[in-house]
């Protein structure tokens, strides 16, 4: 899933019991492990459930996730897969600036 301008999934995974984010292929093409404070775990889990529900509804409607055009060409099924979805999806779908297709991007606030 994405967060802001950063790709965090499939490069992001949560793991237990350490409660850390694993950021794959970060700067220098190295993996990074970022510990999560206990106080954010429940809120993050709630937000991930919300994001998955939005994605499930969008996939049923045939509404893809906004991803870079070259990736969409290389991986045609990617815009409908969870690992490309946003952690904080936008409230409404918009037109992709290059393709003109209706897509759901991420919340940039």
C-alpha cells in the first residue's frame, strides 16, 4: 500500500511480535526495519481495514488504484491488487492525468 508519495506495500509489511514495518528496497536498494510504537498499532490496523474495504469495493466496481503508467503496462493486474493500494485512499475517484482512466489515488493531506 502507498502512503503519501512513498510506496510502502509490497515494500511494507507488518510483523509480530516485533511490530515493525519492513520497507523493502529503500534507499540504496536496502531493506529497512522501522519499529512501530505500541500506541499506533490499533489505529493503523483500523486504517488498514478501512483501506482494504475501499479496495474491495473498488475492485468489485472495476475501479483501479492509481499507479505509474509504466507499472500498469508491465503489471496489468497490479491496479486491482492489494499490495498497490493506498493506506490512506482518496475519498473520491479521479481521472488519471496521463491515461484519463477513472482511478482512486491517495489522500495527500
